[in-house]
C-alpha cells in the first residue's frame, strides 16, 4: 500500500518512488537528496579546487543537461569557486546532433555559461555521416567513441580548463564493468570505475554522477522541467554496449541494487603486478601529438584507414569491443601541434 507521507520529511505527499532505494518521497525531498548525494560524491573524492576552470561535456541529452544544472546549483550553494563552461562536440550526424546542439545553445542562455563547440569535420576532416556512408554501421560507434574522447580533450585544452566533467552515470559505469568482464579484460576492471583520472601533464576528468542512477537523472530532469534532447543517436542501436545495457536492465528489475553492487565489485578488483606490467608505456602520437601507447594514437590510426580507403580492415571485432568498453577514455596532452586549435577563453564557437 502506498505511503501517505514522504519517507524523509514525513509531511508532504509522496509523488515518486526512488529506483535507488525504494523510498516513497515528495518532489522537494527528491531534489534535496539527489543534489546532496552528488555533492557528497564531489567532496568525498576531492574532485575540485577553488578557482578551477571546469568544462562540462554537453551533448544536450538528459545526463549532461542535468549535470550542467546541478553543477551550477552546487557551485553557487556550496561556494566551490569554479568557473564553468559548456563544451560540445558536433559529430556531424544530420537530424540528430544538429538538433541536440540547439538544445545546448538554449542551455547556454538558461545557465549563463560560456559555450564552445568543436566538430569532427573541423578536427578530423570527416563527419560521422560521411564515415558511416564509407564503412557502414558495423563499426561506426568505435570511430565515434575514439574521435569524441579525443575531441573533448582538445576542446578542453582550447578553453584552457583544468578539469572536464562528463555525465556518465552509475548505469554507464556498471555497463562498462560488465563489458570488461565479458571480454575478460581484468586489467581494465579496476580503472573503469575510477571517478577521476589524470596522468602526467593531462587534463583531469571526472564523473560526478558516478553513483547516480539513470532513472533518477531522468526523474530529476522531468520534475525540474529541464530543457533536454531525448532522441537516441540514429547510428547507435547495434552498438556492443547495448547488449550489456539490456542485461543490466534485467538485473536491475530483479534487484535494484545490482547497479551499485557491480560498481563496487569493479572498485574492489586488485590487479596483480605482472598484469600491470603488460600495459604499454604512454608516448606521443607522431602524427598529432596526442598521448598514445603506440606510434599513432587510435584516432590517427582510424583516420589513416579512412584516408587510404581501408576502413573495412582497420578494426577486428575484438578490437572494436575493446575500444567500445574503454571508460574512462585516454587523456590528451595540453599541447596540440597537429590540429592547431586556438587556446582561447571560453567563448561560443
């Protein structure tokens, strides 16, 4: 029988049941507990320092829109002292990204944040529409994932920020753990659950929504009446991650705590020294200057295949799954010799 009063304030009428805890609570208490949990995640992990310039990876979707709103709210409420920017990547997907970027532009005005937009066409000379027309839809998410991760790093460097935050939520991270388990990639299991990553001379990346359920992010956006774009990418239905997502949803239906339990399992993995020793040392891509474990970074390897007309032979199925399961992505160096992006303060592109 539904509770007559909120489980937290014991006065207002409950209007939702938290997927994460099963509590029946009112709207105001939901806002408070959601924001407080994100704040606790940020403070416990010491994600930011006063004065940090922080780029929010903004796609116009629910996760990044809620992230931008919550980061602005918490920054003002708790006095983080952050300078916030919106950073968007235009993959060049007609009927999808062009529409979602209009949402990001509205968010720029709504949240009063500077916006920078970079495109695949500008950075790599290819759009996703053109890539898909060349290679088909089998491996297209791998190309997009590699290019997008590097583009975010390059955009952050252009804005001269100290930190990138992304809207990856608990569901995303649990999916990544499952993908690495299914591939038998034990060495990546511990790293994929890290809330913050940073290498030498690289830009920090973090996930303030690490413990936030996707369903609760949707509910927050709905009850706050936030302006976000909800259409799925037209090229993503066949992505390898989708199989892990479907499996995770079945687990969540049977046991709501499964998402957090999987994340904690990934956090608990300790990799033996001999496994760590097999990892390649980081170097600099000889073509673009991006950090890489080989002479060419993944993006340049893919670009060379496209330019030579060998895109169908660039990636094996196992390599594609390995790239698709990478989380967090590799880091970019602050110096960008090949693409020659401008190092400017945060302004609309």
